[in-house]
């Protein structure tokens, strides 16, 4: 295969990406190593190595030490791309704008479809988070998990299958950023307090108030992240 001299690694990466997109290499497949791929494409091993780095950065492939290079899932690709551009304020604005709308509807449908038992489940999540915050050594990983669980439980309680899928997808995208943002001083306590206000309004069957608190919560998280983005 012939390549222009300029940007050869990028062109090799594009060539391999096309093989993935065309289904020549499928999700989970082990693709040829650097030497073998170099021979196949008539380029140097170093060029292939750089191309693999590009593809890995975009989430198309994953390198497993001592095992080889494998085609990654579309979900992994989107997560890698999202994590890469999340530091961009413009993209972050878009993400939170969408999330605010979805979370407000999540609250409404959750109120309309939740049982007392489901409200208790949300209360247990908040109670566990409050217990962790009282400990001298705060388990931030668990707090991030509970934050994740609170929002996904709301989505699951909505009984809207499309919303559940979208919310699972959106929330999972930024799992790494959530773990970091929950460690911003005061952020964890503020989130738990905001979750508590949302739940109280939900238990009162006050849709407008619960939506208002949810919107304020998402805006609060967004502000915290923007103010601390350099340290994340």
C-alpha cells in the first residue's frame, strides 16, 4: 500500500480504522502485531507503533501487555473520545445542557412511577453516602459509585426504557471524571445534600420542585468542575 510521506502514521491509522469499520477486524479480534502489520502495509514497525498509539488514544484498539492488540468495543471508543474532549469547556457545556434536560424528565417520570420501596432505596443510597462522609478516611471511590447509583436508580424508576439506556450511557461515559470531581473539596457533601433535597421533593410528589432541585444540582456540579478543571 502506498502512502504520502506527510502524516504517514495518521494514514496508516486511518487504513486500519477502515478495516475495523468495514468489519474486517471485529470487536474482540486480535489484530496483527507491529512487525506483521508493517510487512502487510509496507511501512516500518515504528510507523505502525505510532499508528497504534493514535488508534488506542481514540479507543479503536486496546493493547494488553504480553497478549497483543485487540479491537475495542464502540462503547470503549466513545468513552475514550469523551474523556479526551471533556476538558474542553465548549463540549462540557453541551454535555451538561443535555444532561439537565434528561435529568429533569427523569425526576418527573420517577415520581410518577416509583413505589415507597423505590424511594427507600434512594434514601439508603443517601444514608450510606452520609455515613462515609463522617469517616476520617473518606472513601471517594465508593462516594462516586453512590453518586452514580443515585442517578441511575432514578432513571430505572422512570420505567422509560429509552431514557434508562441513554442515562446509563451518559453517566458511564464520565465515570473517571466523576471519581475525580467528587474529591473537589466540599463537592461530595454538597452533592449528597442536593440529592437529599431532590428526594424530599419527590416524596412530597412535588414534580416542579424536584425538577428545580435537580437542575440546580446539575448546574452546581458543572460549576464545581469548571472551577477546578485544571486540577482534575
